[in-house]
C-alpha cells in the first residue's frame, strides 16, 4: 500500500509540474502547395500554436527567421496565445527555397521546453516548441553548383575493374533470427577499398532447397556506427534482405572495439569523410571504400540462388540515402531505389549562393565523383525519394531537388516534400506534397 501511495504521489507531482507546453505544437502551413510557387510570387506562411495551455496572465512570443537561396534574411518576434496564429509573408527573388525557423520563447526571450515529452516522441532531443519548414519557387530551374568531372564514367569503370580483381570470398554464419520463418546470417565479404563488406542477411525459409525465389532488398545506414549485432527488425517474409554497415567493421564485438574503430578511421583529427586532405584524391577519400563495399554487396545479393533475378531494391536515409543512390547508379541490377533525406547532393553548392548544408564535407573536386546529383544521370530504374524535409539543412531540399531533376534516364520518379521536417524529425500529421 505504501509503495502504491508513493507511486500515485509521484504521478501527481509530475502532473502538478507539467508545463503549459507539454503537448504544444508550432505548426506552419503555406497558402498553396509549398514547392509550387513562382519567382516573385507572394508566399504566405500561417504559423499557429496548438495544444498549449498558457495561463491568461502569461506572455509568450514566437521568434522567427527567414533565410533563403536568394540570400535575403528577415526576422521578427510575434506575441502568441493558445491556438493563436500569425503570418509571415515573403517571396523568392530567384529559383530555390525559402527557409523559416520559428520557436516559442518566454517574456525574457528564453526557449520554452516540452519537458513532458516522452523518449521516442521527440527525435534528436527536440524539446523546443518550434517550426522549421519552407517553400520553393521554380524548382525545375535550379542549376547545379559544379559540373560533373569529364572522366566520371571512366573513373567508375576503373573502380569496378579494381573490384573485380578481388575474388568474392564469403564468410557466412547463422545467428539467432527474430522470426521463425526467416533465417538470419552474419556475413563478411572480401572487397577492394581496404575493408570487407559486413552486415546481416535474412532469407525466408520458404526459399529452402530451391522451393522459391524472391526479390531482394539492400539496406544502408546513416552517418555513424550502423548495425553491430544481429538486428531485430531487418527481416521480411516476402523478400531477401541484406543490411550492411558503411564501414566493414567486425560484427558482434564489444563496445570498446567499436569505440576504438571509430577513433581509428578519423583523419587529421576529423570525423570520417570530413578531412579535406583525404578528400583531395577520389581514390583515397573515405567515400571510396564505402562505395566499393556498396558495389560488392549488390554483387553478392545478385549471386544468391534464392534471388529471383528480377528485382533489387536499395533503401536508406541520409548517408544511407547517399549509398542507395550509389547502388542504383553503379549497378543496373538495382532497379528500384527509395532514398530519403539524401546526404551530399550538390556538395558545396558553389556558384549558386544557395543555403549550405550544416553537416557536410567541404567541397573538393574529388568529391564530385561521389555527389548524388552526378550519380542521378546514371540511374535507369524506378526512384522514390520518400522524404525531402523543407526544414532539413543537413540534407537541404535544394540539393535533393537537383538530384531529382537530374534523374533524366530513370524509368519513373517521384519525390515527397514534408513541411516542418528537419533531418531527424517529422511533425505529427505533417503536410506533404508529392511531385512526379
């Protein structure tokens, strides 16, 4: 009984100290589809505070900033109340995107917090009550910052030849599967580029003894460590799935191993892929080994007797979206691609004055061989860009749009723009605009 009373007391205390913004949302919408404007056309954002419980005698504001690919910057501060709204009116002076960042502050200018938000409801620690979104004008007229290297195809032909010199020796051992109907394997495959391909392969048991052949899917991770132990979600009854990490590290090791590994792949004190000196040579850049592993992993999938010989889907987000693009561009057997929030599109954006990515390697001529915009012209399959966040400036929507615009040989293509979406955040009931 005493424990029960203490539990209720804790709940009551939590309720008593819940702030007025525990469930609040700051939502922004445009007066028409957000990427359908013309240069010079008025763009009207309505910003609304919902689900707040602000006391009548309290005063709060929304601080906002408008930036854009046209180089203009504006800011303001508006009083806000429960279910209150205000307008931000702007326009774009050139083809590209406008970015709106807004957040609720108190009378002293301090950010308010949603302290009651549970883990998992608030990606990347977003406890502020904010809106981060945008709109665009004449996106079909966007121009690439840097031309592709003249020897782009020759460079990749050379890399494929180097990969071919390394026999595809495979180590594969069965590990515990999250589902009885699927076999799960840890896999290591010899590869050019310094390290092997490592990851986890799942094959439905219905394929046993040649009884059935199925389509295949290859899955890639975002920037960082990726999978290290047998995943609990990467299985499907209807397809083969191969989930690789970007780095080729050993699987099933302890935490110290991975900590030391990621220290070891730094270059000149910078995180992997971010050293300009390393990125001065396309064959020494960190992306080189990563791309080799992507090609070898696809090659391995296509060699499996359980594969139906017809479909390989590549899928991933951020750095995983980058690798998805490489897979679809460098191996035509990848005939379906679903990249999202694609990283490294039009790296550096030189010459266009567009808003830069806030997390991206510094542009070098060598990195143009890995740029998704240049890869786009080599993709012949179906492409579905499942998310381009209008508030995402890790993978800016302008670069992803350039990738999309350059899918000139794709069998089909579509892209979904998500209003209010940052790189690691999608607002509840987000407004979306699909373009085909």
